[in-house]
């Protein structure tokens, strides 16, 4: 059953990547970078879903299947999602490079400590790294909510609108990842591996394809967002 959901994930992300590349051929002036970043996000996800489907990035950790490929996917794609948000909120990224680098560093730390939690074979190790990773996530989402929202206030109306939608989507969806993790086989195993794979698939589709679709079909906002300084 996992294979079915993982295959569906691979196909969905391939389709989304092709669609986003198609949309890029008619990108509003000065907005191509959003299409490139977002197509790379879904392309990387397609690749890692394929590796999870074939088992290349799945291991047996004391009797449970551990899909470590998702963490490699996330460590590449979550910084790119943050970059999309930052480039919407900040007209001049060069002047805000510390903030962008700080958000990305915190995000990479969150995913890597999440990986330590996921591959842990002791309850203490899993619990410890889970708490560290979740703390990083809370700080990260708080910074998005404060710093990026404040910066976005100076943007044109349509850019502000899409930024708010995508940032709130991000805050809500990202918060659900540790919950699925806790319910699944890395955590308390209340959900079976198949159910866990399914729930992560839904979250990944919403957080990457849903996010990308809302952004890349909003031509008015993309036209006004400009070159990102
Ligand atoms: C883990 C487990 C440890 C605690 C925390 C986690 C958070 C993961 C997040 C992942 C986001 C992924 C996205 C993927 C692609 O769209 C690693 C599950 C806090 C927030 C958005």
C-alpha cells in the first residue's frame, strides 16, 4: 500500500513540475525566478518520491521502514519555499540577506535534527531531537509571522495578499508535520506506516503543489513583485 501512495506522489510531483515549467513560458516580466524556484521544489520532490517508491532511500530501522529520503527532500525544498516567501515579502533581498540566511539556517537545523529523531533507535534520542527540532520550527514560524509579515506591509496590495495567503498556509501546514510524525512509526506508531505515508503525501502536495499553484497562477501579484531587488 505504501508503494501506491508513493507512486501517486511521484506522478503528482512530475505533473506539477511540467505544469509549472509550462507556466514559466508565459511568466510576467521580471518574475521568472519564482517559476524556477517552485519548479525545482516539485522536481526535487518528484525525484525523492521516486527513490522512496523504489526503496532506494528507505531503510529498515529495528523492524520499521524508515523513509529517510523525505528528509533529504525537505532539507532542499523547505529552504526554497522560504525563499519564495522571502522574495515576495522583501523588495530588496540583498539588503535583507541576514534575515533570509537566518531563516534558512534555522530551517536546515530543524530538518537535520528531525532526521536525527527519525533514525533514532532509543526513545530518549528520538524524544530529545524531536523537541529540539520542534523548538526550531516554532522559532522559525514565529520569525516568518513577525519579520516577513512586517516587511510585506510595504508591498503592493496584490503582493501583500498572496504573501499573506501563502505564509498562513505555510504556518498551518508546517505545524502539522511534527503531529503526523508523532502519530506515525517514528513516534508513537498510532498510525500504520501506510497511513503515515498517506498523511505526509497530502501535506507535501498542499505545501508544495498547492503553494506553487496559488503563487504561479497569480499573474497580477507576480507582475508587481518584480525582480526581487
Ligand atoms: C519533523 C519531525 C521532527 C519535528 C519537526 C518536524 C518538522 C518538519 C517540517 C517539514 C516540512 C516539510 C515541508 C515539505 C514540503 O513541502 C522533521 C517532521 C518539527 C516542518 C513543508
